[in-house]
């Protein structure tokens, strides 16, 4: 399967989020514990996304077309990454709200817009069984960040 630029776009988005949040933190609240914890957790999650998934075998996955497999893997990757840093992200967002940091909130909103997806990818995602996505996202293999390319045979 060829994923093209889809995976790198997500990683670039997170990387730039770190840089922008760094500048926002310097401008407004350089020492907030919430920001520092969030930044550290994103870094940890990004490094965890290099974890290889070995010998993945699943009847549902095997029944899908190539584009549906791509959509499924991207969804599982996104879910696992969000699970990885959700606590710290929520703490940081709460901090932004409680400190009435409108600049930080606007930057947070801008960086958390949904990633660009082609019409073909949206159609493939919509054709997936949401219960299967949930089932797979709760497995040991896909509950933490992983290397999408390691899944491909």
C-alpha cells in the first residue's frame, strides 16, 4: 500500500504544534506545568509511534480493499495517538480556559482542525464498520502509537 503524504502530514502537524505551542508558551505562560507536561507527552507519543506491529492478522482487515485498509490504519493511528496524550491535552486545555488565555485557545483550535482527507479516503472511512474500528483500537497492538508502515506485509 502506498500512503503517500497522509502519514507524514499528521506527524508534521504534531511537530509544528509543538513549535507553535512553544512560542505561545514563551509569549504567555512559559512555565505552566500543564504546557510542559503536554509538550513532554506529545514528544513521548511521537517517539512511540515508531513501534513496529508484527504479524498482524485479522479477518476484518483482510476483507477490506486497499483504500479501506489505509483508512482503517490511519484511524487506528490517530485514535492511539489521541489516547496517548489526551490526559495532558485536556489538562493544558483546562489551564488555557481557566487562565482565560484567548491567544493560546485560538492557537489550540487552529492546530486541532481535522486533517485533510481526499474524497476517496473519506468515502473509504465512511464504509468502515465503526464497531470494528473500536474493537481494533482497544487491542494491545493498536491501543498505543505504532508505525503504520510496519503493518503492511
